[in-house]
């Protein structure tokens, strides 16, 4: 399989990496760049454990080829250090085992950035793209709403 050198803008840092044509973004992030926050779950796009942010949108990195991310801005959970949504997950006990948590946080961060005035139907729709097998989604939903409320009260 042919190799390519791509340039990723990952968590604000430009990184050059040699990839094969069929390497997924998840594989490259974890195995070549050592960023292990995005988790391999189903590896077919159903669970969302591998969610990252690409150009401001949540992306299941197991479905995206690394070459498709060439030159694009990619944020992983490691790039969201100390963000309001992370704190809200802690304050609202929005996790149990934690395996799905990075993907949920990335998805929720994108939701808050894209739709700062999101209401229940949109929040529920966005949360449907990720799966948690340990708990219900009430705490996760509560965490998202708490950040949205704080942001709206500052306006």
C-alpha cells in the first residue's frame, strides 16, 4: 500500500506524519501520534467512542481516512483541556466507566460551539450519535444544558 506524508493541525500543533492510504484517522491519532483519548469501540461508526473535532464538526475518526484530514484542523480530547464541558461532566456525574466519555465530550463540545442556543430536541438528536452502555443519558444531557445556560447568562 502506498504511503503519503500528510500535515495535520492537531490540537493547535502542526504535525507531519507518514500514513498509508487506508489508515484511519483514529489509527494515526492513537498509534502514530500517541494521543490515546479517542477510543476504538465498534470501529464502524456506531458507538462514537472515537469522536474528534474536524474543522469544528464532530467526526467519528474510525470512519475518516487520515489522508482526508490532511491540512485540516483536528481537535482531540487532549486538546480540550479544562473546558467548561469537561467540568460539567464532572459536576453532573456524566460518566461511569469513562470509556465513552471522551467521545461524548467531543460531541457535546461541538454541539455547544455550533448551537449555543440548542434546546432539548437538538441536544437529544446530537447525543444519539454516541452510545454509553453503562448509564442513561440524563446526566450527560444535564451537563450540556448547564454549560449552555452559563453561556447564555453571560450574553
